C-alpha cells in the first residue's frame, strides 16, 4: 500500500467515524429525551391525581353544633349550627340527646328524650342560632349530638358525625363580652345624663 492509499483510507475512516458519532449522539439524545418524557408524564399524572383529591377534600361541607354564649343575654346560651367546611351543606339533620329545654325556663329533657332539627342549607362559614336556653338550666348537662348532611340537595350520599359536648364549652360567663343589651343600656344612661337643649 502506498502512502496515499493509507491516507485516503484514514480519511474515509475518520469521516465515517465522525458521521457515525453524530448519529450515535442523536440516538443517545433521543433515548434520553424519551426517558425524560416518560418520567415527566408519570410525575404529572401523580400530581393531577393529588390535585383532584385535594380539590375534592377542600370543597366539602363540615357541620358542627354547640352551645355558645348569646349576644343578647350574658347568661343565655344559643344552640348554634355552623358549617366550618368550604362548601354549602344541604339537608342537614341534627339530633341532640337529652332534649334541650322546650321553653326558656324549662329543665332539659322535659319535652321527650331528644331534640331534632332539620335545616335545608347552610353556606360555608355561616352559623345559625337555633334555640336559646338559660345557662343555669344546662350547665351540668353533657349533650350527645348526631349530625348528618349532604353536599348536594336530595343526595342519597350523606356525611355524618356524632360527638358529645358540654354547655360550658362555649359559655363565656357573661362578663367577658358585652352584648347588644349592654350597649343599649349604656346609651340610655348617657342620653339621660346629657343636658336637655
């Protein structure tokens, strides 16, 4: 072989190697891109499922009730129903045992063994005062509450919760906060003290 043939052979080999290395780099880049695409697809799918689950969980109603101090009378308690969830609750049913006093001055349980209420809807973050009772009549009573609600009107799928609560859980003993009656009395005193013009 002469020198020129060897050089031509080396040049051809170098060109072939350069061309094939370019093809090899393109194939390797395609494989890496395919693997990255599959990994990204799997991560995106997991995130979509988690986001859907989180959206369903955060857009749910959650209804509770308790006795809390009344703004109208410092020694009174209101049975309050509150939707602490992030969606409207429909077809709410509430059963309390023993029964709440039927009248403002009655003892609990005088009107049967349980008190029941039904509310058609309660928007999120809203409270509904259902009945007022004297704190002295229920202060030592533990009540059992059973609540049920749906996230759509007339839905057969219902959420339910049962728990016990004490009247003292929401009682602020009157002197902690002034109600509207206190403000009205203070305004009346101020009006009487002002000179007549």
